[in-house]
C-alpha cells in the first residue's frame, strides 16, 4: 500500500499537515521508507530508556506507554482529513518531523518518523538548481530532502529510537529524561557534602549535559548514602581528580570553577567509571545497566 507523507509542526493550529504527492513520487517514497524501516528494525536487543544507557550497534531504546497526543495515528488512518502543507518557507521552518505509517497485520498503526530541521529545506531564497539530462535546471518551488534513515518508530504506545537527542527534537520527552532546573542545581549545591559556592557562577557553567548529570546524581542519592572517605578511596583507585576542602571543620567536596573539571566530577559521582574484573583496567562506561 502506498505511504502518505505528513509533517508534524510547531504550529498549534496546524499541528499535522500532509504533502500532496504525485503517484510516481509516492511510489518511490514508499520503497525508500520501507528500506529505512527494515534497517531500523534490525536491532536485536531493546532496552527501556532510563537516561543512563547509550545503545551500541544492534541495540535500540524504547519508551512504553508513550501518549500520541498529537494524533499521528489518526492522520495515518484518515489522510484525506489532513490539511495540505502550506508551501512557504515560513511554514517549512515550523516543521519538526516528517512521518508516515500504515496498519500492521496485527491491527496496530505503526508510525515511521524522521526529525526535520531547516538544513533539509530546499529554499526559494536565492537560486536552487538540480542536475537532470546533463544540465542544471532551476527549482521553481520550495522543496525538502527526505532523510536516508528513520529517527524513531511508534507502535501501540511503544516509542523506539537510537538517539534520544534526535527524538526529543520531535517530541517533548522531558518527563522521561529530566534536566535539572536552576532550583534543582541550587538544591544540589546545598547538600552537606558539597562546598559552598556562588550559585549564580555555578549555574553559568551548567549546560544541558551538566544539568542531566546533576539530575541523575540526585536521583541516585549517592551524596546522601556514600561516605566521603569511600568516594576518596575510589577516586584514588581510578586516578580521578577528587579534591576536598575544609569548611567549618568539616571535609566537603571541592566544587570546580571550570566546566571541564566539573564534568569529570559529575561523571565520577554518576558512576561512569568501572574496573574490568579480568584485566583490572579502568574504563568509562556509557551504561548503568545492571548485569
């Protein structure tokens, strides 16, 4: 069955729109997307997303019970009821994902998604040309490039993806991977084991990576449950810089005033290091998955 092509946008009045395709383009698009689906589904292992694990080759992440609040399934079920795309650059700049889908033999609607950004727009600004018949011809209307791979699939409430970063460009996944707010960052600094520092200066260092790590450290409760002397011993074992200072007669963790050292500290507190049981070699891991 030929696949329709839709766009998910940032425009609340036209959240989902449809591209009107010629029959040859629709046929070629269907084959193109089906090949991408086959490649996407080649993953042999699936891991529930928890913010800690980065999939290796052959592994895919998933979120269960994802709510299709934008109505992607409804669009696939009833494409004739979806408004057409407004062929203007301003509207194309509002597109955040391309998607298509179909009903599976099991009766589910399977959504196939690609994230979208302005780099994929073929603009009418300037002179856009393409090669055909040994010459270059002008592109008269606005266009787009359909990517060569899927970003995610959604079927029966199960959202599968390889890259959290790419997937959250399409959907609000904040409830699944929380970044520490300014209030959370200040709370992190107020833990008894942490050195007293200027919160405004610290917040200025707190990019998205730092905020995610702070959130994970707070979730783990490691600063409340592991004594400082044990942290020191592990840091020495791994050769990780881990400084403490005396504050009012109590040893506390020295909070770095530069982003590089701060990230090393947070990586340590989030237990990103491990020792090989055979070679005793130290490694940085991309996973907290329990064996």
